[in-house]
């Protein structure tokens, strides 16, 4: 199962984790992008985005994430999306999972 966050605290993710079968441990991926990179991406995205294209909404959301980052549940993988493309992220995660598969 893949779930899109962010989850800012253990309390926020607890309802999701409670539904996992016994013995299943979540693996977390954290994708980072600077505000400027995020704004450039949404501004140039052809998809209709009513709110995230608005800097007055994007900036506070980005700042909130930055303030809460240190207290967030730890990630198994963290990628700066300005440095690593989606295919590189997927390959790195896949390679890591093959090298260290979850316990059955």
C-alpha cells in the first residue's frame, strides 16, 4: 500500500498504521523540494491546480512542513527531488528493497 502524506506526527499516522496486518512494518519515503522548486513546478504544470499554484497558499504550507520536519516520523529514504528524478528515486528504493526485503 502506498499512502501520500505528509504525516506530521505519529498521532496523524496512527489510524493508518492500526489497520496494517500484524508484523507489517511501514517504510517511509520523504520527498523534499525547496519552495522555489515547488513553485516553479506547479506554475509550469498543465494540470489544473486551484490552490497550490497560489504562492499565498503554497508558501505557508511549505513553511509549515519545514517547521515540523524534525519532529516527523523518521523516513527510510529521503530524496531531494531537485537532485534526483522520479525514475532514480524508484530505482533506489527498489534496489534497497531487493537488498533488504521486509521480513515475512
